[in-house]
C-alpha cells in the first residue's frame, strides 16, 4: 500500500495511543470504544506491514519503528493544529480594494497608525488613496452615495456619517522676502491689507472649506495675489514672498525652522479646523471600509488624544 493512501484518522489514533501509552487512555481521549481504538491500531499495522506496539495486560511499549513513526505523526499533528488555527483566523481572508479620499499633506499619527495596523491585519486588501480638497471629497461621497474620506469640516453634516478624528492647527505665514518676516507681533488690520495666497476652493463662493471661515473671520484676503488647490503650491508662493496665507502648522514646521517661512502670531492659541472621517449615511460601507472605520474607533478608544 502506498503512503499516499494512508488514513490520517488512523495515524492520529496511533499518535494518541503512543502519547497515552494505553488503549484505554486513548479511547477516553478520542471518545471512542476500546475495541474501536484497538481495531484502528491493527488496521494501521496491517497497512504499514509492521508492528507498532508491544502490549500485554502488564506492559505497553512502542517498537523501534513505532517510535519513529510516532515522531513523524506527532509533527504532522502539530502541522494540522496550525492549519486549524489559520483557518479560524479571518484576518487574512479579506480581499478587495479600499479607496480613501483625503486632503493633501495631512500629517496624522492616527491615520498613519490606522494604515499600518490595517495592512498588518488585512494584507490582501489593496489601497487607493486619492488626494482631493475637502469640498470635492464631500461632493463626491454625497453624489456617489459611497466611499469614505478624511477631510476638514466646520461642523458635522446631516447627509453624512461624520466621525471626528482630531483638530488640526493652522497658522498665518509669510516668506523670507515679505516685509513682515521676523516681526514678533502684528496687528490684524495690517494683515487685512496684505496680499493673500489662497486655496482655490476658497474662491468658488461655496463658503464650505474651514479655511474660508478662518480667513473671513479675520477679514483676510481682500486682495488675492495667488491661489492654487495644491497645498505645496500655496506654500511655494508664500516662500517666494507673494503674500501671506494659511497653512497647517505641522506642514510649515520645517520651513519655519529653516528660515523660509515666518509665523504671524495674532493670538496665544493657533487657529484650528476639525478633521473628520466621512461616508454617506444612505448606503452601507463595504467590508474593507467598515473594518477601517472600526479600526479608527478602536484606536481612538485606546488613545483618545492621538491626532
């Protein structure tokens, strides 16, 4: 008989017989009758054409070949147990694509840790991160009634699921070529007269982007000297001295440290805007999206100050 025709049930029964050193003990562990266990051992010995066990009413011992076969069966049993564990672990059987729309240059330990842990748990899911303005993210999710996004909002919107993530600090900056560079205290009336570099989403009249409220709340931008929907291009124009403008504090940190940008401080506390994870409340999330939302909730539950 070829080894490819061996029954795993017979091999497993023999492995437990060898571990228990007793037909009676093996029968209890296998929840079988003693005659059934004895018959399984006999069948295996017949198939292998060798004696595996010496036993009488007083003694029980494995033969030399029985000991060798037991060692192999023991390793096989451990492999089968590991297969069982893997089959019960559902973390790796999630497939598909997770598309996330996100505002540009968002610096967040929360988002970074969520991405890391998500890939660790669901390595078969493919990511697609699309960079858009907050307004475009809201428009797309509202129109498609699907998808998830991370964006800045002034308040929760009734047509969307909005999970508050953290508050992002903003500041007013100018470049090294600007006459206000290096000035420690500035007057808001002076800033209101300065040319302003704007994100083009603040020029469409929608009044949506939080930066609109930050800007209009201070009365800035009466004269716009440049605009772009790309944060890096707004930053470039500020460094080049075209005017003053709003940037996330973390985004501007290195430029401030290296003398390319200067923070124009008006208040003791920085300006801020709230960052949300959003999705349509008119449709259910896909399984990969739901797992990401659940992971965000898990992290915020463990580390409520993570941002």
